[in-house]
C-alpha cells in the first residue's frame, strides 16, 4: 500500500485528472485516494454505504466515503447511510448497482459456447462456487471451506464450477483445497483463477445457484432469478433478495441450504425475484450527473449534521 501510494502520487501529478472515480471497499484503493486527497483532486465513490460486517473492508469502505466528494450508491438505504456519515445529501445519488449494466450490455455466451470455454459439459444440476477468506476470521478459512466441500461432495448429478479466492490472507489455503478437490473429482468439477466478466455472467444463465460468500451472489445473481447460498458472515449486513439462502459454514447447515435450494417451493419462488440493486442503466446516470456538476466547488466540503431528537 505504501509503494502504491508513491506510484499513484507520481501518476496523478503527471495525468492531472479533473476527477477520480473509485469503486467499493478494497484496501488497495486507499493508496490512490490518499494521494488524490492530498493533491486536491475531487473523488467520486461508487457503492458507499454498504455493510460487510465480517470484513476489514467494512471500515475501509466508510473511510473512502469520508475522503470522497461525490457518492453513487446502489439503494436508498445505502444513500441514507452515507448521509448519516456526514455527507451532503445533494452530493449523494442513488443510481442502482453499476455492475449490473454489464448483464444488459454484453452479448452473453450460448450454452454450447460456454461449455466449450470451460471444457466441461453441464449436467441437470450445476452450481458455481466462489468462497473468499473472511478477513476478520481468516484463521478458520481452512476449516470452514473443508466443511463446505464435505457438503458439496454429497451432491449427485451435479457439476461444480469453482472460481478461486482473492488475495486476502487465507486465500492460498482455499485455492490449494480447490485444486486438490478438482484433481480428485475431474469428472464433475473444474476450477478457474477467474472466469472473467463474460464467462462469469454467462455462467449465471445456466447454473442453479452461486454457493459461497461472494457479493455477486447478492448483487448479480438475483437478476438471473437463480438461487444464492450465502455462507458465513462475509456479506453480513448487505441488502438481499428473496433468492438468497443464508447459512453458517458447517456441513449440516450447508446440507439444509442445498436441500432448500432444490425444493419445489423455493424454485417456484425464484420466478418472483426482484433485484433490490436495480435493473441497469446506472452508468448513464453517473455520467449525466458528473457532467452537470461544477467539480471545482466540491473542495472543500462541509460536514452534514443530522438533527437528533432526544
């Protein structure tokens, strides 16, 4: 992070941008934003106000909010939370989840092309597994993922697509466990460091559920009206659609969640799924708003006090 901040400072001094647009809550972004803040470049932040109570990212996201000048959030609840942090309401815009735009803008792969791209033929049942370390509890990553694999191994007539964990502490352990599992179960599973945007979104057309603790299970999956088995606390606090099943990282609990996923009642419910993060079009809204704002008036910014009635 220290080296990144030095490099970002040099890049910003050379590029002299009018505005920096940042996304989310990853720790790497702090390096860029601290450099921009000191130089005096306005910052626009996407996806502020969200909660991920099982992660160190929770504190980072709110810190990024306080260092930013414009805010583009995904729901009205998140907008209110950003304002609660002292940001001016006139600079906080509910535009929906920008990541959903890709679903409607990309030409997704046909089933045959998707199967060819992953080197595996899909079955009657198919799931995509994405599990990342919980950074406030990474010491238990190996145990938790082993519990999940034990449950998945009981599935019959089911193909499993694994995408590997991110670079957070504990990720290497999870990735080795995935490699070992796929090596032993090559007839029913494949793994990828990353599917990439096109293959990942294409996969959501043909699978029954995302299993694990990725935010995509809460944000993108509902747009495809498929299930999500959200395991553990990594996404605790995020707004959820009716398509999400929550469980703890214990084999019996994952078993129950998988049984519920394939139950007639739950499958019928999926057709009624409404994505709380919107239906796309966020990018156009963001561009339109930025064009109409006088960026020079964003710095300095005043703290917005909310009146509290005792």
